[in-house]
C-alpha cells in the first residue's frame, strides 16, 4: 500500500534512498537545509511541515546532536501511531534518547543505520541493522525492502547502532592488520600476489583481504585499483571508530584494538593526508612511514 513518508536529510545517502521510495510509488515529502530534492519528492519548508500527517518519518542526518535537535522539533508534530525511523549512524545514547522521547509521544521509533554506502543507497541494496519495537519494525519493513536488500531486527532501541559500530570496529581493525601485514611482507621481499594467494585461503583471510584487498592489482577490483578514491572514506571510518570508543567508554568495555584503530585513523585523517581517501589507503601510509 502507498505510504506517506516524511524524509529529513537528503544528502549523499538520503537523496537516493528517498528517490527509490518515490520510484516504488510512495508519497515522499522532504526537508533538507541545503540538499536539492530528488525528482518526485515534494519539498517542505520546514522539518515539522515535512512530517505533518505522515505514516513514517525517515531521518538521514550527519550525527547524534543534529538528530536530537531535529527529533525535538518533529516529534510533537507527528501523528499518533506514526513511526520515526532514523537511518543515520549516531551514538547509541542519542538513538535511545530519541526513542524514549518518541515513545512518550505515542510514536514508534527505530534506529536503523545502514551499510552499503552511496552505491548501495542508489542501487537499493543497503543492509539495515534495526533496533526498536516489533510493531514499528513491521511497519517500516516494506520500505527497508525497497531501499535495501536486507533488514535485520537486532533487538530493542540502540541495538541497530550497536551492531553497526561493532561491525565497523572489526572492519577498521582488520583493515589496519591487513595493511600492516602487506607492508611487512613488502619489506621481507614477499610478492604481494603470493601474499594474497596464501592469506586469502588461509587463517588470515578476511573481508578486507578477500573482497576489498588494499593492494593495487591484487585480488578483486577495489578502491586500491582506483588511486584509493572512496569507496569508504577514511573520515567516515574514523567517525564510526570514534562512536565505537565512545560506546565502549560509556559501558566500560575493554576495546584496546578499537582504541588503536581510532588513534591510527585519527592521525591518518588529520595529519597524514588521509582525508578524502579510501580507508584502505592505510597500506601506502604504512609503506611510506617505513621508508622514512
Ligand atoms: P551528507 O552530509 O551527504 O547528508 C546529510 C544531510 O543532512 C545534508 O544534506 C545536510 O544538509 C542535512 N542536514 C543537516 N542538518 C540538518 C537539519 N537540521 N535539518 C535538515 N537537514 C539537515 O551525509 P551522508 O553521506 O548522506 O550520511 C548521512 C548519514 O549516513 C551519516 O550519519 C553517515 O554516517 C551515515 N552513513 C554514510 C555512509 C556513506 O557512505 N556516505 C554510509 C553509511 C552510513
């Protein structure tokens, strides 16, 4: 059935997600401070105007502080029983705080961060990791099916963000491990193709080695083969690693590898020219350091 959807934050990710909802026949009203509306999305003059009378509100915003301020505005303007579904990557505490506010106002609430990047948003092949109530999940599930290929209901509010940052903490750590091992192999005179042939079929294999190999010309096509143009930009990896460490601190979890990965990406992005480069550009970074 056709749903009325309010969409707030139509940037690199939100724009194509909203466009796919329109293509599937839904009625989408959008609001963004700067981004243009994709074809078929009607433009609202404010966030509150965008959510007026809709069944589902989707937000795709830069961070938790912005999400909280937008939620404060729109929650009182949403109709009873509607669902607020945030697809941004934000801290677990902000996700839970927004869900509590929504619940108190008689709304459903989901935290539903995504993986798959801009390519996945355009192709409608995102993966959604979702926290919140079963009823709200059931309401939004048909929309997840349009914007993505998979939606996992991970548990109560905050569980979606928890899944996202845990996954990306593993990803950041694994990418660094793969890159430093390639740099060591170089110094030991081991051919990169041989390194790939062995590791990709041995116990050191991983998604970063097998599917997203950071060495140019080795393994399947990856950003390494395109001068390390993202892909998944280093500063976005840093954002997610910061969120994982913020979460670890708040629950007193011991994540020394996550901490180290955060520190290395921080250095890379802020002092070593890594901003705007794919997160696999850690490999040339390790090589260059070794030659200094
Ligand atoms: P973006 O900066 O392109 O889009 C964010 C949009 O929010 C912008 O258009 C901005 O104008 C708008 N905005 C900011 N404040 C607003 C407000 N108060 N009211 C209305 N609109 C407002 O960012 P993006 O790449 O689309 O990322 C969005 C979210 O998705 C982030 O949380 C990011 O971490 C997450 N994410 C991004 C990727 C990716 O590859 N880009 C992948 C997975 C998850």
